[in-house]
């Protein structure tokens, strides 16, 4: 309910602002037309006033040269016309000034609104461009992350397949080894079974008593010789020399 009411309120506000903008534009156009009309009327009144003032000046010159009642009446009439034209020029000038006073702030407001709208449009365009850049960056990051995850999953699956292959190979090798070992040990097992069967069938012989062996005497340890000193070494050498001399003699 609140969202609907808010949407209705925003819609009404937009319509009201649009209507106000239309009225402002209409008033501005009317004021501009009135101001232009006043300016044209002011220009024509000024022209009439200048023409009337010039005729009045000529009538006064004629009255100075020849003072007659006709010339006097003409001068008075032209003076009245010039006065009326001066009044109308003043009124038109005041009206044009009033229109200008109304027109200037309206134009200023309109220019300010236009500047605001342009600034808002530029800001919206900048925000839109920034959002597009962010979206592109997010898409690139997502693509990179997706590629990384794909590579990781591919590597994991490859490692899993290699591990499975190696496991199957090891199992096959173990099975073949077990079969070969069983084939090799089968005749041995059969021979062992045959020998155990014959041993079970043959009568048990009485265990022979082993002859009692005479205890060997432990050999006597030779007495440890004392370490030869320098003097004993010299004596032994002298004895050896004497023995060699006697043998030579």
C-alpha cells in the first residue's frame, strides 16, 4: 500500500511540476510578446513625437515671422499633440520596463533550470558511464574467477583421474604379484602337506638319548707380559748382538 501511495504521489508531483513548467513557459512567451509589442509601440511613439516636435518647431518659427490666429492655433494644437505623444512614450516606456522586470527574472530562472537540467543530465550520464565501467570490471573479474575455477576443477579432475589410474595400476600389479606368489607357493604347500601326511601315518620312534660329552678344560691364560722399558730393550739388543757374534765365530 505504501509503495502504491508513494508511486501515486510521485506521479502527481511530476504532473504538477510539468504543469507549472508549461504555465511558466506560457507566461514567459506572453511576457516576451508584450515586451516586444511595447518596444515597437515605444519606437513608433518616439518617431511620432520627434515628427510632432519638429512640426511644432516649424510652426513656432512661422508664428515668429508672422503672428496670425491660424499660426497661433496651429502651434497650440501641435504643442498638445507633442505633450500627448510624450505622455504615451512615457507610459509605453514604463510598461516596457515593467515587462522587462518581469521578463529578466523569468529568463534567469529558465536559464538556471536549463543549467540544472543539463548538469543533472551530465551527472546521470557520468553515473551511467561509471556503472557501465563497474559492470564491465565485474564481468571481467567474474570471467577471470570462472576461468580460475574451471582451471582448478580441471586440474583437480586430472589429478583425480591420474590418482585413480595409478591406484588401479597398483591394484593390478598387486593382484598379478599375489597370483604369481600363490602359483609359486602352491607346489611347496602341496609338498608340505604330503610330508605332514606321511609323518602323521609313520609310528613315532623313541627319542634317542644324546651321549654325555666330557667337559673340556678351559685353556690356561698366558700371563700378561710386562711392558718393555728402554733398559730392557737395550739388554735384549745386546744379547742378540752377542749371539750373532758367537754364531759367526
